[in-house]
């Protein structure tokens, strides 16, 4: 997961240089969006495959695709080869990110499971802090290709370790579970995920058009995405019916709120407040420290379902502090330090929420649905992030002044945070008896 995260953060630094070097500036947006959209397909395939045959086979296949994509990017002679490598990376990384969840569910007992998910959360911390800086240094001193080579080496070593561990007997079975008919690896969900990936791509492109074309494209693609999401996610997720389904929806909303808050905060600080990129990035990095603290705090507690619910109830309002502080910063001209405090609170809330949402959801899911729900947690978030960032991009490109546009964006994100708080407050007991 650290290798996947490092590549995700590092590419923001090296992509402009790589596209210029490969004479493919016109492919910049596609090269960036390729991994995100392909990952959605990989997540659904990884979940179906894990439920069908256990996690080892998809782990190998996803690892090979991820490593192959990195290798293609490292040696790419032209932009199209580079984009193909990014597509392979996204598919393989999406498969293995889900398989890691299934491995945790089947190999680690429920007691220490939140601590393991906490470690998985903090695996994104160091890459978020040093990934862009280290990638920039390697690019300046040598070449952007070295960045992909470093990730390739690290991912190869970690995949080898995982394959060694999963070969040995574990604390819980890693074989397929269930006596019913085998679930197709691609099947209906895989086809729908491909459609959703294409819709996400349309959303990313539509947000860059001039109004009113951008509004029409994003609204139409968002409505279509909601329809497709109903077929991808567990039944009842969008209607908030079922304990596990509500948790999937809650993670999607929290993920979209935090991602969009960070994404547009760095833009606002540079474009409207004149901060250099280093200082703007430092604000986000400080918030990432809150993630580590929140993950550490939640790991101090036991794994009872009542504890899951209490920590999630506490985490949701903490996440809401982030967009509220930025809204006040853009609308009322507050000093920067409340925004720093808000980002730390938001990061702390996410560090607490992610491990507990994952643990509670997998505890509610039956053994032969663990792949499905692992996939749903990540695919739901991916779709919500894509839709939210596209919709807010339309607001930013409207005819309104920049200051008013940013204020409207954060008003929308505050509303999302309030929805998350309401869902966490009205959710029933998180125990297997409430499984729908």
C-alpha cells in the first residue's frame, strides 16, 4: 500500500516533466486520470475474484499488472506507452488494494484488526509528506524515470513478501468461502465498473469545459453514475438501508469531503492568497499528521461493535471541522492558523474513521461477501470523489468571482460533512444481528 501511495503522490510532481519529455502534453489529463478510472475496474474485479477463489490468485495477477505498468512507464518511448502503463498500474493497484482488505479480514482475528487497518491508513502518511519532494529531487538530479523505477523495486519486494506469507497456513482460511455457485470474476459488476470508469473520465473532462456545456456534461454524467453505482454497490447502499451498506455510504461521503477540501485548499492558497506551493503543500502535510494521530488513537481501543460506533460518531464531526474552517477562511477572512487546526482535526477524524469503518463493515459482511464489501468501500469512495470534484470544478469555472466560487465550493463540502454526521448519528447498532 505504501508503494501504491508513493506512486500516487509522486506522479503529481513528475507528470508534467514526463509528458513534456515524451512530447505528449496533450495527453496530460488522460495520463493523470487513467490510473484513477482503471482502479475502479480493478477494485470490482479484485472483490469478485477474491470471493470466488480466495485472495492469492488476484494478488498475483494484480501485482503483475501493477509491476508491469510501472515497468512500462519507466521505459516508455512515447506518451501512449506511458498512458498504457498508467492504465495497467491502476487496474493492478485497484485489484491489490481490495485483496489487502480481504487478506486482513481472513488472516487477522477481529481483535487486532483495527490496528492493522490503522497501519494501512498510515501507509499513506509518509508518501503524502515526502513523496512529491523526493520525486522532485530524483527528477532534478537524475530523471523522472528513476521515480517509477524506485517504486517498481519497492513494490516487487513487498509483493514477494506477501506471496511468501500467503503460502503458509494463516489464522483464518484464505481459501474461497461459501457453497453456492461460483461468482464470475468480471460478471455484471465488472461490466458496470467499466461503464462507471468511463463516466468518471467524462466527469473529469466535462468539468474543464466552459459553461453551460460543463454543467450539462457533469450533471448528465453524474446522474448516469448514480444509476450505475446502484448496480455496483451492495443493494441498499444509496438508500442507506442495512448497517454495512450505511458504512459503505458513509466512507464514500467522508472520502469525498476530505479529498475535495484538500484539493481546492492548495489551489485557493496559491491562487487567491499568494502562498508559494511549498507553504500551501505544508498545510496539507500538517493535516496528514492528524491522520497518523487518529489512527494511533483508535488503535488503543478494543474491537467491540459498540466501540466501532462510538469512534465513528466522534470522527464524523472532526472531519467536518476541516471544510468549516476553510469556509470561514474564504468567507470571513480568518487567519491561517484556524485552517491549520481544522486540517489537523479533519485528518484526525479520518485516521479514526477509516480503520473502524473497514473493520465494522467486514465484521458485518458474511465470509463469502468480504471481497464484495472490500471492493464496495473503495469503489464507492472512488466514485463519490470523482463526482464531487467534478461538480465543484463546475462551480469554480462559473462566471462568479473567484472568492465567491471558492466559498460556494466549501459550502457544498460543509453540507456533505453534515450529511456524514447525520448518517453516523442515525446508524443503528453495528453488530452481525443488524446485517441486511
